[in-house]
DNA sequence: ATAATAAAGGATAGTTTTGCCCTTATTTAT
DNA sequence: ATAAATAAGGGCAAAACTATCCTTTATTAT
């Protein structure tokens, strides 16, 4: 569904939103272990999400690390998908046809239409905070510890 | 959603099912132009679908080409996805977590569950014939000619 | 000030996917 | 039989994606 990079981006962001805060930032080592992702690759992704997209906040030096502001936690999950450059996934024709549209639909267009809508709703109506919160509610998990 | 290879596989198969027959086989050149795909790459894919998976039939030599038997047209679209090795797409955790399951769901698991079901239904309940047929019914298209 | 810590950034390597070319094998038509 | 047509198949190149390593910069604590 998503690339590895986007999967790591989603996992890392949700994990940081849940476990971190401005006064308890999380280091890249902890994050990578927790979400089971390659350390340096994940670092690059977090860099992108903080430098270019301001979804994640970061501070260097001792006691530095990553965290999300309360404002950032209110962003919809689709922001992360967008930041990773995969927003077209939610628009693209299932068969990859450029010309596919409402007026010139591919054979799967109609069938897929309601599914696409639900996908879009799921990603744009739910915030990072909401997905992070679910982890705390007992059963739901995201990490290794 | 799918890889390029699978997109081409789906487009080519649906196109062949619609335009070809045992007595009017389609050549790789026509197919590639019609579905707007790279010729040789598409040839490899058709080879895979015919040699290993018996979804497409092929004959060499003059008047040779590709076609689908009536039996093959009755196969569900999921057969093509499976043949291309992407069947896990319909099972995999959205966040790519190996441990994600009903009893240990990731934060997106519950939200995504009904969507996954609809995707699975769409691909396993509709046949190649049905998708090919829709093309003929006026509006719906798949090709460049 | 200095040293230690942790992210930022650059370079590069490995892997997979996508795409192309050329030769070979098979079938048909003459 | 021979030639022509057409898929099969091998090899390789380009691009994208994934991953690692090392150096630099910023921050904090002493």
C-alpha cells in the first residue's frame, strides 16, 4: 500500500506522538528499535518530516531528540502521506491510467470509487493524536516495548 | 496501489479479454500501444501470465498472438494479482507491522478492516470477463484506440 | 571553555523495479 | 524446404527505493 519509507514515517510519528513530549524527547535509537525500522533510514525520514514539513520537532544536543507539539498532533494522518510524496496514492487510477476520470472511467473506476472515498476519509478525518491515543487504550500496539 | 508490472498485467489481460479471441489473437505491439505500456516489459509479463499461470494463452508464428479462453475469462481478477505476486497487498498491515493481527491490532487495523474487506471482495468476486465487459458498455474505456 | 551528546547532512552502496535490445524457438504460408 | 512472422527468453542498463556510514553542526552540562 505504502512504501517502506512512508510506513516508517507513519509508525515513527505515531510512536513519537504517543511516547514523547517537549520535556521528554525521544532519541533516534529508541525510536528505531521501538518501531522496528533501520536506524539511519528512519533518521533521514524524521529529518524530512521536521525540516521540510514541520510535522515533527527536533532538538540537537544532550537531552535532545524528537517530539510533536500539541498543534502537530492535531494534523490529519494524510499530512504524513503528503510529506512523503505519496498523496497521489489516494487519487490515482487503480489501473494506473492517466486518462481515467469520472467522465472517462476505467473498468474498475466505479467499483473502486466508494473504497477510495473511505480511504481518503480515514486518512484526512483522523488526526495523529487520535491514532496515537488508540495505542494507550489497552489492546492496540505499535512498538516492541 | 499496485506495481507498474501489475498495472500492466491487469490492463493487458482485460484488454486481451475484450478485444481478442482464439481466432483473432492480439500481437504484443497492438497490446502495448493500446494499453500504453512499454512493449518488452509487457511481453515479459504476458509470458509470465501464460507460461506459469495459464491465465493468458499464446501462440507463436504468423497469426499468432495472445488471447484468453472462455474458461480463463471466468477467473477472478485476484488471479492476476496473485500471479504477479502481490496477493499480500490484500492481507498486509497498513503500517507494515509483522505482528499486527486481530488480537494485536495496530492503530489503523480496526479502521482499515472494512476497507480491506471491500477490496478483497472487489478483486475476488468479479471476473476478468466482467471487467472486460464493462468496457464495451459505452462509457468505460481502457485503451488508446 | 571544554567535552559530551544527539540530530543534520553528505556520500555511497545494495536491492528491486522498470525498461530495452537482441537472439532463439516455433508456427504458418508460400 | 524456405522464408516470414511472432512469441520466448537471456542479458543488461537505468531508475527508484532502501539502507549504511561518516563527518558536521548545534546544544547542553560540567
